[in-house]
C-alpha cells in the first residue's frame, strides 16, 4: 500500500531517526544507484548456469525484497528516503498503467468470483483476528492497547487513509501510534516475503489442495500469446510513447486523485462517496481506469514493444524500496506489540486457509486476497506479478476494493477490540 508505506516510513523516521541518520548512504541518487545495482546483479544471477538453480526454489523477487532490507538493517541504506516516497507516489501508478495497458478483460472475467471471496475472507480474518490477538496477549500489553491497535485494522484492510480514519475515531495521538507502525511494517513485510516464496511453489501447492487454477493458466497463456504475436524490436518512438503514457497517466491520476479527494469531502452525494472511498484511493482508481480504457485501443499493441517489461522494471524497483524501508532491528523496540501482530496475522492466515480449502481456491487467490487487505495497492500487484506478470492487474483491482472496505470493517474491528479489552480486563 503506497500511502501506508509512505506514511509508515515518515512515522518510523520520526521514531527511529538514529537508524536513518547513521546510514552509510543518504543521498537519493546514491540509494537509487545501489538499488538498481542490486536488481541488476540478482537478475544476472538468474541467468547463471549454476546459481540459477537457487531461483527455481526461491523466486528472484524475494531477493529483490530482502537484500535491501538486510542492507538497511546493516546501516548501509536509510529506512526513510525521498526516493522511496517518489517511487511509491509516482512510479507505482505509472507501472500499474503499463501493466493494465495489455489487460485481457475476458480472461479476467473468467477468473470467476473466488478472488473476491478470498478478499472478503482476508478482511474477515483481520476483523476477528484483532480481538483474539488482544485477548491472547493481554498480560503483556499496556491498558490502552486496544486503542493503539485499532488503526492497524484500517491499515491491514485498506491503507493509510483508512488507518488515519480509524486513528481519529479511536482518539489515538501520533505518539501513541508509533509502536503499532513498527508492527505494521515488520509483520506485514514478513508475511509478504513468505507469499513471494510460496509463489514459486504454486503448482505443487494447488495440486496438493486440489484447487482448479485452469482459469489462471488460461489467462497466462492468452497474455503470453498476445505478447508473442505483437512482439517487435522497440523503436525510440515506442519507448518514448510508453514512458509518456506511464508517467502522464501517473500525473493525471495523482492530480485527479487530489482534486476528487478534496471535492468528495463536501456535502450531498459527493460527501457520501468521500466517506465510502478514501481520497487516497482515487488515484489508483483513476490510473486503473485509464489503463483499462487504453487496453481497448491500439495502445494495447505497445505491449509488444515492451510496455509490461518497463512496468516490471518499475515494480521491481518498488519492491526494493519497500524492502529498504524495513529494518529488522525494530523488533526489539516493543516486543509485546510485535507478538500481538504475529497472533493477529496468524488469525488472518487461518481464516484465509479455511475458506480457501472450502472453495478450493488456488494459491494465487489466497495470496492476492491477503495482500489486497494487508498490503494494498503497493504490494498486491507485486505479489500478483510474482505468480505471472499478466496477473498484476488483478492485484490492483482487488486492492481498490480493499480501500472501500477499510474504514467500515476497521470500525467494526475497533468495536470488537474495545469489547475484548473490557472482557480481558
């Protein structure tokens, strides 16, 4: 979730400034150079005749994620940088547009309702997981833990805007919020890393669970066939057009999102819509809509010139920035809240797995349904593309739905947390 991770980075920078100040590299240009070098080395190693065997077990995306985290923990990279914010604010919408540009709408529709079912299951897991985690960890938590934890429900269902809404509803100050921000970053990043690892075993897991992933495989085949049919050596006009569409769409969606966010807090129908969909979500709705419209035009043929490949470069850089924004040293700052976060996440995962077993949902739907809640628009497309680049759009669409659910489901969870605090006390 770009808004959430940007917000988290700023909060972590305020609460853990010494870690960032002691980083070997602070200049955004230097940080960018290091992250690009890491990505280049990782993908060069995937072509090595011997080392490439490792990537058949652990996907390259996992290394793109955890190597920057290790460098941040070692003090080489900062845990907060203007580069990270820019990539998440501008480059994320640009890469979403380029990935949605070649969207196969009929193939998406054939995926059926299981993706939405798993999204709702993930939401339910967060809502009921909060009070259960509070009850389990009550002996080690402070008295106001229910209040401090409430914003996490908004973040883990929608994003930063939802987190802020629940924060205000629970009367949580910025100082009180600091430990839960650490939980949000640390626990969510660990879970995302696990999902990236599991993506490399999707066929074996689906076979073991008896899930029918034929619709997903069909979409992958259709997208691959389209790419092969339209593939060509890109010309300079092709590349410039791709970049213009990507960053132009990102700028339009960013400015349009700000305008709609201001307008939709007004009275009447607009005010009602503003309450239903947080202002921060509108830029992703806009850029996704632009990409869908372009997918019905001749612009879709830019896929053959490498539109999705450029989009993939951007999304890998986004993964590296998200990884660099985490620091494993934060676990020692408030272990009681970290413990609560892991119990909460375990409840979310349990509900997902039970529902997935009942409906025989493929691993892809489990992973993306989870990340559309926990990670939002920043990481749901990342996890989806780990299964196949053509599936990134599914993650983006579900993440938008997560924004809609975030505030209302978060308020329900806040009420359950308050009840659990009274029951536990």
